[in-house]
C-alpha cells in the first residue's frame, strides 16, 4: 500500500479573549476510545489499528492542550490505549462494555459535578487546541444566551449525520443519543452548532474522510502512520501540542 502524504500538523495558537465558564471553572471532556484490532473497521488499510490508535492520541493531546479544558476523561476497554492515554496526561476510566452511550455516561458520571462538560469523540485527527477553544466558547455562548428548555449544544460531524460533540453547562444536563442518525436525534433536544473550524467536525470513518482530514492537517502521530513509519516509533508523548495534566 502506498503512503498518504500528510499536511503539516495543526497550529497550536490560542485565540485571545477567552470566554470562560461560570465561576472560572474549566471544561471536562469525556472521550471514548475503542482501541484494539476492531477499531475503525470501515477503513480498508493494512495499518488501520495503528492509525486508529494514533488518531485517538492526537485528538486527546489536542484536548489536553486546550486552555479551557481542566480535565480529560478517556473511557476505554483496551489496556494498551489506557496506558498510552494515561501517559499522555488523561484520566482513564474503564469502559463498561455496553456500547458508546454507556461509555459516555460512565465518563460523565465521573466528571466534576460543577463546570461545563462535553462528550467529545476521539476520531478527530485534525483537531487542534485553538479550534477547540473557539468551539467551546461558542457552546457557552449558546448555553448562556438562550433561556429555553434546551440545556445542551450539539456539534454534528462534517457529513451532518453523526455527532462529534455534545456539551452542557454541567454533566447532569447531558442526555446523549449517540448512534445511527445521532445528529438529528440531538438536534431535537439541543442547540445545533455548525459554525466551528473544520477540524472539529472532521471525524474519520472512511478513506474519503481520512483524505479530507489530511487536507486540513493532521496531528503528529497520525502523520507518522500515514508516512509509513513503524508503529513502534509512535510514542504517546510525541506531540506538537503541549498537553497539561487532566
């Protein structure tokens, strides 16, 4: 298989005038990571397992490096993924093994009770800290500025079918409806946010998705896999981002 040329890794600059959460509390992000040989099964690549691993590490690294994020909770049932993400600086929780929804809810239950919380998928290789700042700021504006019954904000994926982020002002407000057609399901109960940087919405499930992410600029671990470097060279702490503690 030929290699896919990767664009330069995402920028790490942070926009000025940060919009912080009430009381100065930072965000908690819950990120599920499947891991193992069955991860990203729709990607027809020999290096699929290594690529899925690299994509998740890049996404979590970007979240950890975001100045609005105080805590990143990674939910996984894969031992290797658990060790790697813990080394990166995330708090790792065991996957209850009952599907994506249960994994996300278990993570939300472990989040700090005060402060905003988001359920963020980890298959975002072009995610960068500055873009996450923009997105979380926009979520808070929607949650503060519209006094109605909708207590969540949803960010659909680039295709408009799935969901990459579901956010609320506190973990107990989260009512995830992930699964087939989740974008529509979440739109019925949450504010819909689409005006965010492309890297936030570009999840990767297919080869076409991957090419789109590469055009945006993927993280360093993903770039290494796409360049054909051996899996053993993809160290968890090899990053252009500077993750902080969870």
